[in-house]
């Protein structure tokens, strides 16, 4: 009998936070900050779905942010939901990244090369004056609706 030879390098797998995990954390924080009056919804979509059929055949030769090494791109939308307003949905942003390599990641039209730059871009969107105005408006209207129930 021959002995089994371990050809793997000496390594310890490490768990890294995926962009979806980071966004889920922010969605949970919005619900906490508004006492569940508002929620955030993450929806997965296929960014390549709406491209012309010709690109499907040439997908592996594409260049740019939609051309992942393995050809599988994950898209996520981040929407603010107001359950008390008939589940009104406000689209805040979308992200797209390759399934096997999280970075670079695109958030709206900004490309982020690593997790810190992604978090900075995300914080910029969440801290925009228009974002806060939308949250305040939806929150106030939702509270009015809960008083009428």
C-alpha cells in the first residue's frame, strides 16, 4: 500500500464577509433604528440577463465589471420598505460583483476595489441628505398610518 501524499499547502480557511452580509447588517440596523417601522429588502438579480443574446455567446471574452472570470455575476438591490404604506418600496442602490471574487464590486456607478472602499461608498449613500429625507418621510407617514389602525 502506498501512503497518501498531502499536496495541499498548509493553510487555514478564513471566513470573509461577503458584500451581501455587509448589506444585510445595514438592513437589520435600519429596522432597529426605526423600531421596525421601516425595513430594507435585499433582492438578488442577474445583471447579465438583460444584455443582448449575442453577448451570451461571447461572455467569456467580455471586458469590464460585468465580465467575471467564471462568468457568474451577482446583483443585489437594496430597497427601503414601508410596510404600513402598503409595502411602498424605495430603491436606494444596487451592487454587482463576481460570485467567486467579491472585489472589485460596483455600487451604483462607483467601482470599489476592496472592502474598505465598498464600506466608504456605502456609507456615503446611506448618509446622503436625500436618503435621510426619504427615511424621515416614510417613517413619519408610516407612524401616521399606525395611529389610524
